[in-house]
């Protein structure tokens, strides 16, 4: 899954943001660190991931600086 399309959903009222890769739920991130770990688990190198890359990540309800 080297070029997964990632969607990060808006923060939930209870905290965290749902994350999907190619339509599959991969977790609830509470920080950039969580998100990068999820991406590592699906085969992406966190060191090569640009969280502002709109071809890779679609941010809904705020960008990588919004977690609450």
C-alpha cells in the first residue's frame, strides 16, 4: 500500500480524529505522532510523509494542527 489515499476526519467531541486509508479504518489519531504511526503500519515511511501533501492526505475539519 505504498501510495495509500489517507482521509483524516474532523475531531470528535470525545477527542481524536478517525483515519482511513483507501477506505479502510486504520485508527483514531490524537496527534501527529499517532497519525505517523498508523501510516508506518500501512507501509509508509513516516520520515518521507509530508502531512501537507494533499495528494496523499485529505484533511476534513482542520489540518494537521487541529486535534481537539
